[in-house]
């Protein structure tokens, strides 16, 4: 849901990297164990608190929600994913709402076994 992850995965130098005991490199606020649905329920205050000092703060809260909505849209079809998207749509900004609507359409298409656009 954030570009830095992709860079870390594809960087050829990272295959030589060893796990670090350095606290700065440890996952924060259990982000590595959180589901997309859980992350999608965060309030703006949660986002600001839990990403403090993190590269995630390079994006805004709306961009965070947009990215998660896209990820949820690309997830296997699930009633809980659809419910999370529909719940968030009620209070979403136009940027986020556009992507939630897309994600719901993707979920519906996948549930019908149709290849989404």
C-alpha cells in the first residue's frame, strides 16, 4: 500500500541484507500483522499517531485510504471487504470515494467470477 515496500522487495542489494536488531528498523505499531480491513478503519488521528517518524507520513491520510481501497479492490472477493469499503464510503472524501467505488466494482466482478477491468 506504500511504494517503499516495492522498492525494498525489488532492490537487488537487499538480498545481501541481514535482519537488524536496530530498533529503527523494527515494524512499528504492529503494522506488519495488521489486516487491510483493520488499517482501513484507522481514523486520521490513528494514522498520524501510528505513522509518526515513519516514511508513511510522506503521504496524506486520504492517500493512505486511497491506496488501501485499491488494495482491497484487488483482494479476493469477501463480504467483510465489501462491508469495510461500503462503511468507509459514507464519510469518504471525493478522492477516496472514487477509489472505493472502483474497489466495490472489482469485488462484485470477482464475486461473479468475471475478470474486472
